């Protein structure tokens, strides 16, 4: 860990909380252990007795939105099994926030304001790039309407993300194929696409945002499809959280985003590995 990292984290945390308090958000705490982790194809939850450690507080947050809370945020520990490397750690700090009567573009503007508040000197020139345009330019095909999961994942890592790295600064990759956005609503003008964006800064993936899907029938169908894919891959298949599905029936239109605090701290510190900012980082067993 580099000198001053703990003090820098303290400044960052204070800045984040001040930002949300000034914008009339309510800070919430949700369970870390849960029976039903969010069903996502490539994210595996860490077992904890008869439960699992959360990979995200998302399912709880949306139930709070359905209960009438309109602006909420949480900073807390999340866990993903088997992830370790310069930019990954199985235990990490996540900032997640949601706003009702908002969509992914409203959340993008708020994200810009947050980053500029906590990071002096960050570029104000945020480049927006659609997934279709990025894949056509850097990989030679458009995944919208022609989605191939394996090809998409490989080309994203080997072609698109390296190109984003050469652009530098904040780059927003937006409007994903609906198959690659499990909890995001479809775009009205093009139902092949979902209202999802990911933020990269200097090539480092930092945040993931949606206009949230509020259709319980479609959400259940997506979870069931994901469960079938996980089963075919030999992965653990999680139960569907029925409380979450029921909450979607009354959840208002909303936008939300998850942001990796450790990676943000790493970028602010000018470091290239989480080792520089995590004082008790442990290797995988």
C-alpha cells in the first residue's frame, strides 16, 4: 500500500457522503448475507453458511424504491467469488445509488458531478460511444440483433476495451444489446438495445448504470434464462428472489448505478493496482 492511501480514502469517503447528503439522498444499509444473490451469468457469489455474501445491494435497494424511498445510496462491502488480480479483489467496496423518476442519462449527469467533486483535475470531456458504433469500428460487427455471447465477450476484452484505453480519460460505453443487460429496461425506440452504460476512465471500468427494468414478467423470464445458462455451464444456480419480483410491480421508473470505490481511489492515487490502496489485501486460497 502506498503512503497516504488511508488518508486519501477518508477524504474520498467524506466527499462521496457530502455529495449525496447535499442532494437530499438517504443513506441506507442493507444485508450483506442473503439467501438469493442476484442472478447474473458471469458473477459468482461467495457462500456464507446457508446463505451467500452479496455481490451487490441492488435487489434490496429496488425493494426500498418500491416502498416509497426516492433517492437512496449505500457504501458497503460486496463480494465476488474467485476474482483476484491488479483490478479485482473478492472483497471490495461498492457505492450504489438510485433515483426514482430518472433514467440512465440522468444518472450519467449525476455521476459526472460526483466524480468532478471528489477528483480534482479529472477531465470534463466525457466521450460517449454506443456499443454498436464501438463494435463496428473496433471489432467489425454490430452485436445489436446479432448477439453472440462468446464473440461479444472476447471482442469486448480483446478489441473494444483496448481501443477505449487509447482514447484515455472518461469514456462512456452505452446502449448495450438487451442480452447483455439483465436488469435494464429496453430502449423504446429500439427494443434490441437496453438503457445501460458503463464508465471507463483511462481504460479502467469504473461504473455500471441502468434505466431499471420494472416489468416483473420480463425480469423473471430473464432470470430463468440466466439460470438455464448457468446450469449448462456447471455453475451454481440461485433461487429467484420472489420479494424482489413482487416489488417490481410497484417500483416507479428509476435509474441506478454501481461504482467501484477501490478502483476510483486507485485512479485518484495515480496507481495501477489495487495493491496500492488496499491495506489488508489477501490472495485467494
